[in-house]
């Protein structure tokens, strides 16, 4: 709180400077901006057509919000980049060559060298070159651009753009001093921005296209390699069409299984038929023929079995229709031969009408032939089933390998198709305007009235800035200032007690109330000091040493004030001036300077002691004014002669190392230390010591003081 009060007092002390300097600054700004040009502003609204969907994006991802924000930031930075601004300058020169607009002014030299200028502009656009100093026709172009104030840095300053909220719209603003020029430059800026953005997008797409083309070629080669690998595998293992081959094997096995089941049924049926024939024979119809011992029939049976086996074998072969028909014909012939032989044998047997010889023999022979033939064929079918099953097992690992290879081909084919689709997309974008195309929604308009002047704001800002700067300087000085400005600050910095404080009194004080209060304070402080001296120093025939640590602290002033108060008091006090460093001479003071100066203390030591002893006997008190203790060599001498000491310290200076040594010397001496008299204290810093001092205060100062001191 004390620091705040000190800061406010410092600011109030310099109030005139704080008012005058900012006021002069504002006046200077008003003078300097008196002839300022009017400013016209045009605006435009742009739309950024972002490729937000992954289906139309080269990265195959949806754009995130932060990515959209980055795109807008890039567009803003691109607008103020050197390259698009060079485009604006080139377009402006072309406008000047066309004529019929504001840029026609000052174009005489350009028109006179139109072919060279246009050729140079084409070179600059094609090669992204800048103007060459001191070369023709670049000097003409540079002079023309300077004439129209189209410098790069200035163009950066007059243009501004920003994103509108979280939309895909941008706000474009440009300020110039001429309405028509404002609109034309704004259009040139937008054209340059669109061209530069398109070029960047196409370059980006081209790099993507080159990369994707490489990936497509690589994916195609990988796909071809996998297809070739599958084909080679099939050829090496003679399985060109494994699926159809496997299907045929399965169908063949099913057919074989069906044939085996049919043969087993026939064997069972034939066995049952033979059993029935034998049962009939057992019932009294015995055969008169022994078929098992007839050699011709046995041979015919073997032939029939052989032919049936041949029929089966031939049917399992390919391209065997003729051979199969021949074998079947042989089978029928053999059967007929057996039947004929059976009839022949029956005819040779005696006739017995009660027996059915031929029929039973024929049945038995047929059943027996079927049983033997079918059993023989059944073994062949089972062997074929085992052979085909074993053959099919060889293709099981081939099938798994082929499935794996086909899956690899499918994956490679999908990758190839995706990359091919991306390549087509990049080619389409490259042939069009590229990604993130900028579209003009609201073109720049022709401004009809100038923008409100910022002059009042600039003036006010200048004044406030100077005021704040000066106040900050005063505050910093106050915070860094270690000067002793009040009794409280002295007591915090020193262990010497304070017995009084004299205010600084100036002859130019306009506040009569304050001037009168200062005189009263001064008088009362001197009187209080004198009363202390009279109570402690009188009637003991002693010497009061009046000293300081530095020159100019006010020892003689205090002595003269005490002497003035003692006149007519009836007290006899001798005031001795032994401060040989003070060149002034005072008639009312006893001058010991000649005895002390120029090493006189050594020669006149006895005389000085005798003179002071005599004064002590003749007066109630001797007040001895000594030279500053910091550099005088006689301080110890005076301290031996004195009994009391009064220390004078002038305010508004810091306590130095010298002051600290003097303080220590005084406290450690045998002298009775009366205290410190603080001299030349500013009245603003005495209220903490004496209380409120009557003086004129404005209403604001009174309210401020009440707020600070919380005096409500």
C-alpha cells in the first residue's frame, strides 16, 4: 500500500509532464496526418471447392477439419507470397499496355516499346523471373510500377483475406486510394491467386500421377507374374483345368460305385437263384446232367467270363466303340454256344416227363455263369475304384496350391484396378483445374465512398501510448529509487533514531495554505529539537557536536535556526563553526575555521581545547559544527571533546557505505546520541510522520486518497 501511495504521489508530482508531452504528441500526429489520402476498400467472397470426399481425393481419405483449416491458411499465405504478387504486377503492366483504364496513366514509355515489354513479360511469366535492375526493358517496367505504387511490400500491406467461420468461403479485402484502381487491383489479385493455386494443384497432381503410374506398372507386372506362375504350375503338373478334371474323377467314381453296387446285387440274386434250383432238385427233380464235369461247357464258361472281363476293360478305355461292339458280339456268340451245348446234352439224356431237365439245367447254368462273371467283374471294378481314388489323391496338394495362387492373383488384380482408377482420376484432374479450385462468388465491387478515417484512433492511440510510456518510466524510476524520502524509509534503512524532520520550503509555493503550514511545521520541529537539547544538554557544561556524513546536509542552517530561537531566552549558548569545508562565513557563529584548516589542528590543538573549555564555563552549552565525517581527519578529536552529538541527514539521497560507517562510528562512540534530524523532506512525504498536512486538493485527489487509505 505504501508503495502504491508513493507511485501515485510520483505521478501527481509529474502531472504536468504527463499531460503536456502526450498532448504535444497528439498535436504532432494531427499535423503529420493533416494531408492524409483517403482510403477506399473493396471486398469479394471466394469459395474453395475442396475435395472432401475420399472418392474424389487422391489420398483416398475424407478431409479432416484441421486439414481444411490448413488449406485455408495456405491460401491466405499464398495470397501474400512473392510469386502471386509478381503475377499481379505483370498483369497490371499488361493492363497499362491495353489502355482505357487507370493504369493507362504514365504508360507512354511502355507503349513506345510495347513489343520488347510484352516479350519480357512473357519471359517473366514462363520462367518465373523477376525484374533485372539496370537492364532494358526491365527499367521501364520498374519505373512504371513505382509510378503506380505497385511495390511488392506495399501490395502485401493493402490486401487481406480470411476464412468465414467454419465454412468453405473466404473473405477478400483490398484498400487503395483510388476507387477504380482498388477494384482493378483486387481483380488482378484474385486472378493471380486462382492461377497460382491452379498451378500448384496441377504440379501436385502431376507428382501424384507420376507416382501412381509407377505403382500401376508395378501392380500390372506383379499381376502378370502371378498369372504366369499359375499357368506354369498347371503345365508342369499336367492339370490345365484342375476343376473340370476333379469333377470328371468324381463323376467316374460315382459311376464305378454304382456299377459295384449293381454287381453285388446281381451276385446276390444269382446265388439266390442257384439255391432255388438246388432246392427244386432236392425235391425230386434231380438233374441227369453233370454240368460241372462237362469239359465243353466249362470251357465255354471260361470263355464267357474272359469276354465279359474284356467288355468291362474295353468300356473303361477311350475311343473304343468298335472294339467294344466286337467284344459284345463275341459274348452273345459264346452264350448261344453254351445254350446249344446244353440242348445237345439234354437230348442225349433219357426222357423223363416228370423232370424238367432242360429248364432247370438252363437256369442253374445261367445263375452259375452270372455269379462267376459278376464276381469276377466286381473284383475288377473294386481295383479300378482303388486306382482312381489313389490317382485323385495326387491332385489334393495341387488344388490347395492353385487356390492360393488364384487368391494372390485376385488380390493383385484388385490392387491393379484401384490404382488404375486413381490414375484415371489424376489424369482427369490434370486435364481440368486440379484439386481445391477457387471460385469467385461475389466479385470485387467499385467502392463509392472512402473508408472512415482512422486519424482520431491514431491520435488517441499515440497520446495514450506516450502517456503510458512516461508513466511507466516514472513508476520504474520510483520502484528503483532507493533515496531516503521520508522518516519511515530512513528508519527502515538505518538503526539511528529520528527526532525530527524539517520540510523543504520553496519561495515559489503558490498554495498559501500549504506555505503557511510548512512554516508552522518548520518552526515546531526546530522548537521541539531545541527543547530536547535543553532537557538533555544544558547544565552539564558539555559540548553538543552537530555533524553529518556528507557536505551540504544543512548543519549551519539548523544551527542558525536554533540560535534564532534562543535569542531572548536567557540561555547562553556558544555556536562554534569548525567546518572548514564550508566556505561561507557567518557573523553570529564563532569561527574556528582558521584554527582547523591546513592541518591547523596539529598546531592549534591546545589552543582549541583551551578555547572550548573557556566557552563551557561561560555558557550553558557549546554547539560545535564540525566538518563532514566522511573525509575529515579531525572527527575523532571532536568526538573526544564533545559529550553529545546530533546527526543531520538530508533527504532525497541514498544511504551509502560511508553513511553506514558513520552510523557505526556514532553508535560505538562514548557520546550521548540525541538522534537524527532529517532535513529537506518533501511535504508529500511527511504526512506519515506528522499526519495530514493542510493544502489544496482537487476532488479527484481527495477521493483517491480516501480509496487508498480506506477512509470511508
